[in-house]
C-alpha cells in the first residue's frame, strides 16, 4: 500500500507520535481495546511496523498515551461546559453531561482511560484522574455539609462518577437511540440526574426523617 500524502506529511513533520495516538483512538472506536494492534496503527499512518516503537515502548505505552489524550479532552470539554456556570451545584452537575458528550465524540476513549491494567502500570493516568478530581473538589466542598466534609466530598464525586458512567454505558449501548442523534438529549438527562444527586449531598439536606421545612 503506497503512503498517502497525509501519511508522508505526518511522518516527515515529526508528529508521528500524535498521529499514532489519533489513529489508536479511531481503531479503538471501531474494534475496541482488545482488537487494537500497533501494527494496524502503523499501517494506517503509513509507516513501517517498527516505526511506532521509536516513540512508544510497547502496545500499552501507546494505549496509555491515547488514554491521556482522552483525559485532556474530557477536561477541556468540562471546562468549556462549566465556563458560564455560576453555582457549585451546577458545576458538579455539568460533569455528567461532560462524560456523555465525551463518550459520544470519543467512543472507545473512556474505556482505555479507566482500564485497570493500564492505570496500574502507567501512573500518569492516575495522575490525570487526580487532577480532574482536584478540579472538582472545591465545588464539592462548597456543596457538602460541614463535619466529615472531606469524606463526604469524595463520596459525592464517586457517586457522580458512577452516575455519569452509567449514562455513558446506556448511550453507547443504544438504549436511547443512535448515540449521534440523542447525545444532547442524554447529556441533559444525565445532568438533571446529577443535579438531583448533588442536591442530596447539599448543606440543606438533613438526615432522613428530619425535615428542614419549606425552603
């Protein structure tokens, strides 16, 4: 197969690593993580089978680089969505819609971002998750009641993550229809559910059975 102009330009301009990461994400979208091979990524970027190993030690290193790119994109989408949001509650609720939109755009990306095997051997992925959590923690502390605020804030973010991943799974399974057609509808649903979840952790929420009156 003759190299395409795109392949030649990519290689000669020295951004083969970035091209391989992008191609990796495209392959994973099509065949999943298990179906991914470095050889196929090399073929699609029009380089020799050994060329990727000049930039990445092995298959997992390339997958980790792709996962890190997804993490950066997830953070960027969140910051864009939350830019004009005033309250801490709404900033947290925005997380759910962000996950849905990211999953619709980079379908296999979240799978590799949270893959246990990769995270165990590539601490930069754990660091990227910690950075995202650190971005959200101030809003979580603002929302939760005093007392065990640190524990409660972390519990809130864990619950929010679980809710968001649940909507992502249903979106990609096609429960709501074609993901491309319904992504904004599902993002709205996820945000609404997250808003209710965050409210349950709010400073105005007392224990069950101890009403707070009308407010």
